[in-house]
């Protein structure tokens, strides 16, 4: 597969994450808590994928026992515990602060990728990381900070959410050498569901599931913001560097901001526009390579290679 297709698929997957707010806000209105919504998201997604794969792709449901810890890491640590840290910061501070602390995750991915996969930390990656963090901060109005005070525990949990989120790219990259993106996604969701469902108490809210609107939003958060988002992002991980995938994942908050503008009537200020431009620029820097001529001849013709 050509790299630019993998980049595009990764961006689309991250963008689907950005649509999560469309469905989650409605579920909040029906009385569900954040922990319950995470449970609904993982459990419903798992059931849908298991049924579809049992019918059309049963061979992708086979895994080796030795890889179960990797799927537990993806499902429990990189999805469930990450979400808990993320939502806790939201409750303690604000959505804006939680998102910016979360999107320090590409920094963790770059460092871990250097250690685990020997990926180079180039100047281009450093520039992209800086543009991503500053751009996200501007886009969600965290900058200028003003007189906002952030508790130390919130900063710690926010950075922890970024670290756990980063682990998805690292573990997902490793396990992608052994399984298809469908297998990785379904078993990550299954492990997360098995961990979170017993603690959710969802069986006490059977009345809330009588609403058609609830089921429509469950379908949206399960199919669009979970199944498609995770499968597409995981698919991209198999073909591009983990650190680059993490940078492209910063399209999520940008999509969330644009959803607010296009659907909920929010108005962008000048700094938000600049922030969006920064994040999009970081994606372009990550994706595109300039071509350079290499001195020498091969078969009587100049050789042209892509710079890295």
C-alpha cells in the first residue's frame, strides 16, 4: 500500500473519534454517567464486531494465547483506564484542559517509538509535535490561559491519560505484525468490555434503554466513533510509523471543534482558526516528503529518491 493512503485512512479514523461528542452529549442527557457510556461504547462495539466477524470473517477471530496480554494492554490500559483518567480530568478542570493534556500523547509515542522500534526523532517530527500541541491549545481556547489554575493531580492524571493513549500506538504497532486490524480491534474491545462491564451497574438502568434516541446514539458511538475509528486507525498503524500516526491523530479535536461550529452553531475566533491551521500544517509536515536528487547514475538516468 502507498503511504499516502495509509496516512489518509489514519486521519479518517482519528476524525471519527472527533464525532464522539455528537452521541455522548445525548447519552448524558438521558442520565448516563461517563463510566456507563464507556461501558456501553465498548460492550456494544464488541458485540457488533463479534457477530459480523462470525458471519463474514471467522478466520480473523483466531488468536494465540501468548498474545492475550497484548490485547489486555490495549483494551484495559489503553482504552478503559485511559478513558477514566481523561474523564476524571474533565470533571476536575474542563474539557479544554483535558484535551490539551491528552494531546501531549504524540510526545510519549515519539519517545517510546525511539526506544522500542528505533524510530528516529527528526527535526520534522519535533516541529510537528510543537505545532500539534500549540494548535490544539489554541483550537479549544486553552490559550491564552489567563488566570486558570490547574490542580497538580489533574495535570498528573492528564499526562497519565496521554501516556496510556500513547501505549495504544505502541502495542498496536507491535501486534499488527501478527494480526489483521480487525482482530486487533475486536479483541481490544472485548478485553476492555470484560474489565469494565462488571463495575458499570448498567443493569440498574434498563428503563433508559426504552428510548429510540438512546439506541440511535448507542449505534453512532459504537459503529462510527468506536468500530470505524479504531479499525481505521489500527489499519494505518500497520503501514506507518507509530509517532506519525499519533501526530495525525490530533485531527480528532479539530473535527470536534468543527462539529461544534457546523452543528451546534459555535463561532470560531481568530486564535482558534490559527490553531486549526497549525494542526493541519503539522499533519502535512508529517505526511509529505520533498523529493531530492541523488548524485549518480543508474542505467544512464538520474535517480530521484524521496527525502525522509
